[in-house]
C-alpha cells in the first residue's frame, strides 16, 4: 500500500510539472516549425525591415503627386527618379502635415503601423476578423476622445485630430457592425464603404500579414483573407494574394517565379472554379504579361518619343499607353492597382528602384501602387539591398516629422514573428 502511494505521488508530481510548463523542455503549442534551412533570424529581420522601409520608400515617392494626371506630374516634377518634397494639402488618407520634406508618407505607411500593432497584440499565427475590427474600433475611439477636451478656438488642434478621426471613419462603421454580429448592418456598411467601390482596402496592410508566414504563401493567403472584411469580391482575392506573394518573396532567393507562381498555384478559396468568369485576378497577371511583351517588342513600338517628353524611352511610354486603356473609373480600384503593380515589376525585372520610378511617374494612385510594390520587393531583396540614401531618408523624416519609427516598427514585427516559431539553438 505504501509503495502504491509513493508511485501515485510521483505520477501526480509529474502531471503538475507538465501543467506548469515543464520549464525548459516544454514546446509552446502556438509555435510552428520553421524551415530553418530557408530562413535564419538574421534573414528574417532583413526581410521584415525591407518590407517596412521599402513600402515607405514607395509611399514617399508617390506622395507628392498622389492622384495626379501624368501630364501634371511631368510639368511640375519632370521625370521623378527619387524622393521629393510635397507641396499639397493635408487630407485624412494623405499627408497629415503640410509641406512635408522628401521622405514623408501617407496612410499607406500608417496602415503598416496599425497592422503591426494589431498582430503584436495577438501574438499568434491565427488571426481573426473579430479582433482586427475591435482593434480598429479602439484606435478610432482613441482618436475621437481627443476631440472632447478641445475648445472651439483651438482650430489647429481640431484640424489635426479631425484628420485622424476621418482617416478611420469608414473603417469604423464597417468594424462596428461586424463586432455587433449584425449581418444586415455589416452588409449595408460594406456596401457604402468608400461609395461601394471595389477599393484597395486590404492591399494597404496585407503585405505585412505575409511577413508572418515566410515561405508559406497559402497560409499567408488564408490569414489575409480572414482580415479582408473591408474588401468586396475580387478585391478579397487580390489583397490575399499580396500577402501570399510577400510570403513567397521572403524565401525566393532571387527567383522571380517563386513569387509569380503564387498567383496561379495558391487558390484556397477556389476562385479558379468560379462559374462563367474563373479567376479574374489571374487574368490581370496575363494582361500584365501581355502589356510588357508588347511594350518591349521593338517591332510594335515606335522608338521615338515625342519632342519635349520627359519619359526616357518609348518602351515605357507604350506600357503607359496600354495601362491607360485598362483604367477603371476610380484610380484606387483593386484590379487597376494590381495590374499596375504587376506590370511595373515584370517590366523592370523585379528591380526595386526602377519599379517604383515606373509607378510613380505613371500617376493615378501612385503612392499606393509604389508602396505595395515596394513592400513585396523589399521582402524579396531585403533591407540591406535597398538604396541607402532613400532608406535612410524615409527613416529619418518619418521619425522626426510623423512620429513613425520605421526601425522600431520593423523590429517589433520581427520580434513578434520570430517568437511564434521554433528555432535551433
């Protein structure tokens, strides 16, 4: 009997030790094995920082001429090859400080900051739309509460806070109905989100989601799709693909096909089997390839540019003309954004600076297109291979003028990601 009790207490002790975590030998069930042969911690840090800063560079390049017509860009700036100061009005989705120096950014960078904060709070590889909408509600109400103590004569402070409130207002209305689990209210709010247009909502933050899943494009797609509650139809697929492309870019090791193949091979929601239409996002890729092929075909292109044109060669001009033929009513339509990003990346052979120069000078929603391309290519090449002058400029200006510390933001995301995987000693 005494022997039995002795064994029993040993067994109970082992169970208690296991429940308490087993100290050093315990494996956290939230963690997943990382393919260490494909990515080291140093490489992960470089890719994460590459995306954050690369996206900010693209945002900063397009910010001075956001939504401008190409002719106006050429008349004011000529052929843009780098960062420039911006003489434009403030707006909720644009810049929050007038006359920002070169390197300043817009909501494309603010959304990266917001999604990084959200994912750090979750500290988990399984994301969910409920917690994401709750995070947006929290940020909106935090901004709104700053209005309450202000007096009517504090006009500058009112204008500053209003920019922040209006930035998230549309997102707040959708998030609120989603949180309330009110399907009719959510459907109505989403149907009126930015006028009911198929806007590039999820594309603003989905590439940063992709960083959570290096070399796992399908899982990146799944998690981005879960957060695509602000997207309509085709835009959900495009946003999720941007996350999948990012995940593939991180471990592509210079192989462009590793990134492009995602657009054909990753389809967990079955868009290719859609009745009558198939997968529209893939047709965008095919169109981008056709545009690049024709634009670079010497027989199809008149190699002379018009007198006085600042566009450096006729091939770029022809690519622009073909993109013009495929414009949507709204410059921030998800399919138009997707087409311009893919065309620029293919035309410029995935070269970072050349791709962003192409998009910035094309115009339309050029800060968003350049930010998306900058994000994916930043993850593809890594921070160390980004142009030194531009990466240092955007880091300094965002920190000094906009209270956005890109280096801290990247490190915060890196620390979160690496904590969710198992690594060798």
